[in-house]
């Protein structure tokens, strides 16, 4: 006779973080649902979302927040540990890359929104606060949920030592791409864009440099802090670079496309390199 095992109890802290992360997606999802169904919530100019391109963009970005909801649940409940690692790690890596720069740039974004003249924009002023506030909230809560999940599932990454070897050609090329990324974004930071956008350029440049330095010194000292820096910096390169490429091509502009393509490639290469050095479970 077999005795059914009760599932492990989920701590209150993890449940709070999970549903706080989900709560943070609701305002953004409400906006996107309104726009793709012909609603005018938060719009001064409804024609702004009428094109096929904007329909695709709204469906894609709304879908990304749906993925965030699924990830929050995955990181909290016991069934999430049975999901193959790549299906968990890839979306949260890209999510880290998209959300971490917003969290780090939040003071600049708040300052920009409090002083910018938004009357001529197609969106109501409050939409910007809802969108960026929601992203920052999701970034903090979702990444907290992921850290708690990773600590349980891959504890040996924190306690183990780096696997012997070198960063290889992928790592070297990724580091070169990180420097190209840092130079490109540093130049753009002195351009004519908004303060928040230029602040994000500074953040991405800094994260790329930190990731390259961490990868270059991956065999020195404790492994997990260097993994965190590469994870975040390479994710920022891949995530923001891919979104930037989409935006450039959608607008028919190619001025930044080469740097952004190098940025995406470099982020992927650095991540491949550092994953090859992961400690193994005993």
C-alpha cells in the first residue's frame, strides 16, 4: 500500500511575491486588451493603435506580460520544478534583460515624467506612469520570485565552485561585442532623445561592461556573483537589443541596427560561455 505524499507547503512570503508580481501585470494587460479590441483607454489619439504593426506590437507585448504571469506561478508552485530548465530560464533571462534596465533607470524615468511636456503625445499622461511603474514593479517581484525558485532548484550553483575551463571563443567574442555595445550606447546617451531613454543607454552600457568584466574573471573568487552580473548584463544586451532591432526595422530605420545586432549576438555568446562553467550537482 502506498501512502500519498502531501506537496511541500509554500511559504507565505513566496505566495505574496508571486501574486504581487501578477498584480503588477494587470494595468498593462488591461491597456493592451483595450487597444487590441478597439478600445480607447488611455488614448488621446485612437488612430495611434490602428495600424497592423501596432496591433502586432500590442499583441506581442501583451503576450510577454502573460508569460510573466506564468513564470510567477512556475516559480512559486511545486509543479514548476518539473518544467524543463530551458523553458524556464530563457524567458526569465530575456525578462531580466528587459526589466532590469528599467528598474535601474527608474529615478531618471520618474524625473523625466515629472518634467516632460507630454501634451502632444498620443497617450494620456497617466499611461506612462502606469506602464513604467508596472514594469519596475514586475522586475522587482518577478526577479525575487526567480531567485527563491533558483535557490531551491539549483542550490549547487551558489554552493559549488566554477567548472574548470576557459571562456572560449564564444566568451571572447561576447566580451568584444559587450564593449561595442557599451561604446554605442554611451554615444547615444549624449544624443537628442529623452532623458529617460538616454538614462537607459547609460544603464545598458554599464551592464555590458560589468558583464564583460565578470566573465573575464569568472574563475576568480565565488562563481555566483559573476554569474549574476553576466546573466543581467548579457540579458540586457540580448533583450533590449532584440526589441531595439524590432523597433528600428518597424520604423524603417537602420541607423543603429548594426550595433544592436552585435549587441544581441554578444549577449547570447556571453551567456553560452558562462553556462558552460556552471558547477554541477554532486
